[in-house]
C-alpha cells in the first residue's frame, strides 16, 4: 500500500475490455516524507476520489482481478480515502 495525491482523471477511447465503465485517476505517489515518489500512476477508482484528494493505493493484483476479472492488465487501485 502507498499514499498518493490525485492529480486528475484519465479518459481513453481505446482500452482493454476489462477497463470498460471503470474510472481511472492519475495519482502522484508520495514517500514517507510527503515528497513525490517517482512518476504518477494510473489507478482504478470506485470510491470517487477527486483532484487533490489523498488516497491509499494498492498494487495487489488479486484486488483488481476480483474487481475486473482474472485477465485484467491493471495494476493500481484506490483502496481508501484517509482522513487528513
């Protein structure tokens, strides 16, 4: 799990079939010191996180497979919205 901040949402005209109807957000991961940690990632969001919101992300493939199906190529998903 990792904390990040939502930079915005992403749209795509062509996508993997398991991505149909799913919301993708662009998230900047943060290190323990609160600074940016690497490049932003795309994450599936079913919780309704908005631009500027802090989120808890997981890269656990089993979570996404449970949500989207066994053959999904997705990696990151929003697991929660922390109080801050």
